[in-house]
């Protein structure tokens, strides 16, 4: 796609998104120790483009704005059209399959690099398996989780 064409698509989308606030639904609620900000919009295919980095960037911006206004560190969970939630569910499903494999073979498996939130999901999911344990290894941004069989 040419640069001018891409620019026009971006401009058109941003104008559309913010010119139709009635299409934008925002839900804010507190869950456990963090604030959940859920944004819903029927024209979702371009904003996050199913790219988790975009969601993380928006979450970081929101967190920084709140800190600037309140001088408090406030845990934030941001999702757009449940894209993050769907990715989390897929990660949990993959981890459950890996857990069964490690339980069966008793051989550890090292997962690909993940951000801290994804690693936390893995640790919590594996905690449900008494015969397994997890360990985070490496340094950011290359940190990974190892799923191991726990000898009895």
C-alpha cells in the first residue's frame, strides 16, 4: 500500500472513530486490585488490528495520564472489543495442552518470550496442576516461562 493511500485510510478511520461517539461504548469497573477499561466499537478491525502491542501502548498511556492527574500508581487493564481477553483465553488453552504434555512426558517445556502479564497467566494456570511447577527465566524483554514436572 502506498504511503498516501495508507495516510488517507488512517485519517479516515480516526475521523470516523471520533466523529461517531454514539458508536463508542466504554465500560469502567474495578476487578480485584485493578481498574478495567473496556472499549467497544463496531469498527474494530483497524484500531488494534488484533495487535497486542497497540493495546499495551494504550494501556500504558492511560496509566501515565492517571498517574499525572492523581500522583497514584493505579493498576489498569485495557481491552478493545475483547481482543485481549480472546488472546488470554487462547494462551490459557495452549498452556493447558502443554501442561498435559509435561504431565505425561515429565519433560520440561520452555515457552517463547512473554510479557509479565502473559507470564502471570501461565503461572496461575499451571498452579492448578499439583504435579507441575513454573519458573520464569531470562531477562526482559527475553523472559520466558519453563513448565516443569514436580517430582513427588
